[in-house]
């Protein structure tokens, strides 16, 4: 049964780990390492079953392969899950034990924080292995990745506007930002500086008031998010917001935001957006700034270099849009194909032996 799941999704390796003393149980999935070591966060979740944990780690690790490939990074795709309740089961020894397991993989997988894990947990992992990112600044980490995610999302919105409206400026255009958390609030800052008319909604009234006060956003209600008459909808809160119920309501011409898994049913809903002439910036391409940030941690983190690398998101999205337009395929498929093309081309590069090749990705930390 497990091999079928692995083969169907094209994974290289799936490792189960168990520490009997701590009751630690987890899975690391390495999807593809053609471009480099598999990097992806460690999710801690009270999964209902081991099968649910396996499917989640397989799905998420495959997504990381595409995200790294489209962003032009020398990284493969991987992910880890720890089965447990993050509110009660966390401890220093648990994450150190996890770190020892990661060390045992010899650098084929590099972990990071994710849902249910924190910088502090990654600091504990760091005590046992160097194959971890998203650690504290004092230990050589890069700090909050959401600043780079916001910057990349802002550039992705600019690229979308350039493609759809042939305009270089956002001035005078309107947007709905859904979610004013770490990414959404910073994004609103960029957009307000560019003269956009910004409508926003957050379930947290304090965040909404803060955005109104600081950046002049116009608060709207939960039910006004999808049918607002605006140019752009920027999902920055949760996934699956584009679905059978919301698509008929949309009046926007562009969907471009930082949230993961925006399309509830990617195949179906991407086609519907194409059919309706709504330009969709694929989530894993527009929100790659956070991954670019941790990638830079692998080689003496430098914030300026990370920001300058994230500027590529503009051109990456333009290329995806042109391909989608030329081949009349959804932007999601254009993006997947571009990522696969890069992996295949780089794989063919490695067809001959090169002596003394410098380690291009991971410096000895
Ligand atoms: P966050 O938790 O800091 O903020 C989320 C915000 O959304 C909160 O203010 C919350 O109150 C609000 N919210 C929750 N439910 C809502 C709803 N139904 N309607 C409106 N607002 C709602 O998260 P974040 O780090 O800002 O990330 C935002 C999204 O971007 C998430 O989907 C995340 O997976 C994705 N993302 C984030 C990063 C990153 O670097 N932080 C990277 C890639 C993708």
C-alpha cells in the first residue's frame, strides 16, 4: 500500500522514524533531489491516522519540489511530519531526537518550521544537526520569512497587473486583501505606498483597525470579500477560498495573494478561472519569497541578497503568464510544466562526471 502511494506521486524516499523512549513518531518524505537537497518544513499535527500523516507528507513534499524548481533554487522537495499534539507533546528532547534522525539522513533532507512547530523547536533541532533552517538569528538564522513572502507577493501583483492591464504602476487600481497577518499587513504597506485603493477583511478586528489607521485600508465584511468590484483579489489568510461557491461571485480580473492551496480543486477551478478571463498567479510561485529566505540561510544569510533574489518572482510569473496565454492552458499547468522542464534539463546536465565539483548548495556550517 505504501509503495503505491509513493510511486503514484514519484517520491524518491520515505523514512519513518520512532523514538520508543519519547514516543516520537514521524515521517520524512523526500520527493525529488535532482536540483539539490530536499528542503521543507516539519509539520506537527494530531493526525487521525498514520495514513493521513503519510498522505499529508507526500502531498506537501511534492509541492516543495515544484516551489523550489519554479523559484530557480538549487533545492529539491521534502517535508516532515511529527504525529502529535503541538500544544501538549512538544519538548526539547523530542525535537533533539527528531534532529538526530535528520542528521542520520546525511543532508538529503533539510528541515524548517511549519504548522505546529516554531523557531524555538528548530533551535532544538539545530543542537543535533546542521540540516535545519528557520532557526534564531543568534544561531545564524534569517528571522521572520514573511517579510520576503510579502515582498515577493507584491512583485507578483505588479507582474499580474503588467500582464493583464499592460501597466507598470498600481496607482489607481483596487484590491481586496483577505487576511492581515504577518504577510498581509506588510503587503498592504507596499500597496498603499503605490497608491492603490485597498479593501480588506480579517477575522481579527484589531488587525483590521491597525491597517485602517496605518495604511488607510477600507474595512469590509466577511461576505463582501468575493463580490467586491475590484481589480485584484489577494488571498492572504487561508486555502481553498476559490471554489464552486466563490467563483460565480468574483468581479476581479486578477487573483494574486500569498495563501497556500488557494484553489479548492486545482484542475477544475484553474480551468474555470481561465475560461472566465481571470488571471491567477499560482500560489507556490507568488509566495516563494519565504523559501528564498531560508535558502539564503544555507550560505551565511544576507538579507540584501535574499531580497534581490526574490525580485526574480516578477519575471517568473511573467514567463508563466506568457506560456499560459500562448498554449491556452491554465497558469497552474504552465507553472507545473516550467518547473518540470527545469528539473529535467538540470537532470540531463548531470549526465557526465565532473571531478572536484565544489559543493554548490550547502556550505559546511
Ligand atoms: P498569519 O497567521 O500571520 O496571518 C493570517 C491572518 O489571517 C491572521 O491575521 C488571521 O486573523 C487572518 N484570518 C484567519 N482566518 C481568516 C478569514 N476567514 N478571513 C480573513 N482573515 C482571516 O499567517 P501569514 O504568515 O500572514 O500567512 C498568510 C498565508 O500565506 C497563509 O495561507 C500561509 O500559509 C501563506 N504563506 C505564508 C508564508 C510566510 O512566509 N509567512 C509563506 C508562504 C505562504
